[in-house]
C-alpha cells in the first residue's frame, strides 16, 4: 500500500507512546472486545453491556487525547468536511423529535448512541490518518472475523449453546442469526483488501477468514446479507466498467489480481457447497431441530404489514416524527391485524427497516439528514477512486465502498442501527473513507485546525454521561430480568424489590416496551395491595398508553372500583390494538355481562377463535343468561 499520508513530525517520545497507546486501545476495543462480550445477566445479552463498554473505551481515548493536547497543538483533525453537516442535522432533528414523543426518556439513550457514533467516526478518521494504524486494524479485523466465525461453526455443527440469548442458528455473539450474519459482512471489506493486497502468511489468513465468514453467512440463511453481497458486487463492477471500460481488465492483470480473483471465487464456491450440503444433510431429529428452530424475526407478510403501518405513522407526524425511540410505543395504535402482536403476547420493537425507522421517529428532515450521511460518503469514495493513481489505495477504497453499499442494503431489511457493534463498524468504514478522501485532498490541507479544549472537553462530558447511562441501563436490565424470573415463580415480594432497585425513571420500559411499573402492579395485585397496584398501573399507562397488558390490568382495576365506563373504554382499546387478545376480550364481555348487556357480551365473546376452558366457561354463562 502506497503511503499517501503526510503525518506531522513528532518531537517528543512521550507523544509517540500516547499515540501508540490510543491507537491500540481503539483497535483492541473495537476488534477484540465489542464483538465478543456478552452476559447472562440481562434479557438482551449484548446491547446494554456493549453500550457501556463502548462508553468506557471512548472515555479512555478522550483522556489520552487531552494528554496529547498538552504536548502538541497541531494535531490533524477533519473539521471542515461536508459529512459533519448531515450528522449534526440528524442529531438535531432526533433531539427535536423528542418534543413529540409519548415517552421522552426512552429516546435519551438513542440520542447518546448518535453522539457516540459521531465520536467514533471522528476518532477513527483521525486514527486512520496513519497508514500503519489502518493496516494494523485491517490485519486484526481479519483475525477477529476468524474467531467470531469459529463460534458460529461450533454452534451449528457441535450444538455449542453456552452463549445466551440467541435466536437463529448460528447466532455467534450477536444474539440473533441475522445480526450475526450482517456483523460478519462488516468484516468483509477488510478481508477482501487482505486477499488482494497482503502477501505471505497474511494472505493465507485472509483466505481462511473469507472461507469461514462466508460459511457462516450461508449457514445463517440470512437473505438480506446475500442480497447485500450481490448488489454491492454488481454496483461496484458496473461503476468500474463505466469509469475504466475494458481497460479495467488490463489493470487487474497488471496488478496480478486475476489469479487472486480466481482463487477467491474458488473459495466461495467451495464454501457455498459445504454450507448447502450442511443445511441439506442435517436431517436427523436433533439436527433438524436446529434448523427448524432457526426462527426468523417475522414472516415476509409481517414485515410488509409493519412497513405499511410505519407509513401510516409517518403520515400522522411527517415533520417531527413520533419521537426517537418511540416507534415501539406508537406502532400498536395503528393495529396489529395479521401479525403475531394481534394476540397481545408479542411486541415489536422496530420495523425491520432502518430507513423507515428513522423516518417514523425523526420525521422527513431527520430522514433526509440520515440519508445524506451515506450519500456524502459515497461521493467521497467515488471522488477518491477517480482522483488517486495509487492502485492499492484505490483497492482499499473499493473495499470500503463495498462495505458501505452492503450496509445500506442490509438496513433496508434489518435493524443494524440498533446494534452497537454494527454502528461502530459503520463509523469505522466511514472513518476510513473520510480519512483517505481528506488526505488525498492536498489543496485543503491548510484548512485543518487544532481541536482545542473547546471541542475536547464537551466530548469528554458527553462520554461521561454516556458511561452513566450505560451503567444505569445495564443495572436496570439486570433487575428487570430478575423481576421477570420472580414473576414466573410467583415471588411477588422479590419482584417488587427488583423493580424498586431498577432506575424506572430514566429507563421506564423493558425491551418489549412493557413498563416496569406494570410488573410491580401485577405483584401488588396478587399481594392484595389494591390501591398500590392501581397507582402502579396508572403510572404504567402514562409511560406506555398503548401496551395491551397495561390497558387490560388498569381496566380491571377500574371495574373493581365500579367505574364501568372507564373499564369498557380501556378494554375496548386493548381489543382494538390486539383483536385476538383473549384476556381483554373475555374481561370486556364480563363487564357487559355484569351490566346486563347480554347481546353485547355475546358479540364480544364470539371474537375469540380458540376453545380455551375460560372462553367456554364464559360462553356457557352467557348462553344460559340469553336462554332465560
């Protein structure tokens, strides 16, 4: 790789040591810590933990940056590039959307995710100004991909199930097979660069990495990633053909890439064969259980319905959106017919389309700002490829370009925006593109300025608050998991104690958008603390007015207090949201029955399609009343 970077002269050895330490902390944290950490103490084994660890990582790096500022005032930072404009606008419109949020508190962690994304992009673009650091990151990413892939192979072939919380098989350390596949995809830009640029044993390692990564992508059967690979390859190939025409083939030959391409194609074909045979060969009861147990997040029909409902949400609030983090609260209002949520026992947290997610939560301007981040980055990549004459740098940019296009495709069918590892690696890919583009733009070198304390100190303050949020969120999720376990065992006093220990003010909902106060309300109800339970359910209703279980239980309390009108209203809301929610239907029928509205009770109870004992009991009572 030809060095196009002009690094500043360093006068003191202490600066060298600090820079070295900062670079390696960043590489080690993003490549060998974030992808592998998990916990059994929370419902989602990785989300809050990785948020907290990323905050710690950025805090350490920020303090090292402060030490560097004391020793030099000419550090290269990319402050005047266009990409910061859509990033800051996206942050602004995300903050503005909280004005329209039903629950502002659940949007605050999402705002800090955006802030940390900006900081990671800022740091990676600065760190990758060193060619050696960038190459070290690429090399260690290739090794990390191998280690992560071996976990997936162990899960699939050897039934390794020590990592908790997974769905889809294999799911690696990403809690979900689809997320595991898309995470491995994000390693591909660096693996592909290693295949075409490295020599000796590093090239062999890159070949191994490609084979095991692609095998896992086959085994997870994640169609979004397959489509992302195909589209990214086609787009890049067409782009290179348009730019270079037939001369592109002579360039490959001159670069000695034809043999490497043939070798790569052979590896992919061989790996695909092994993967397909593995899927088809698993026919015994045990292995068949693995395959049939590979649950998808929802069917294609469900996904289309959620997209349609999300568009309805956009039409209701096109400019401000429903508020960052509030999609999961507002979605049920638009109906759940045709999806699993119509039974009342499944809650969807996102629309499985990041673009719709951003559009519904932050409005049109937030969506345009988010989209411009990708458009500007693509412009940087294309401009660099056209401008540079260095074939290896051109190759690296093509690989990063491949990763960016693939991420954009995956975002259309999945939710990498939610996941810490995915957003960090996206920021790293964008940081690599930005760094290379900036360093190749020699005319604007004079525009680079020192960051100064006015920029670094606010960053440190933001990260310190992020550490607190990450710690409190992680601690709260531990108590929520304990509360759910206590509920399963009818340990009501323990459940209340766990909810009291959680930070229900800043984190009022669990991962399913169920208010924490609903749990304590149920416990107090069974302990016959009716007034306390009533207060809990009212508070839970304020935190999420569209949760059918909250509506059902609060309506029950109103009915017990003789407020039939409010009970009917809330039971009706619950059945409108989830038309097959049996508990609310039976309770609504019971209220009508008690009021002597027998025909209404009959029409209500007939909405139930099952033959559960409770349904048959109520139906029999209504029949007897009708006959009289």
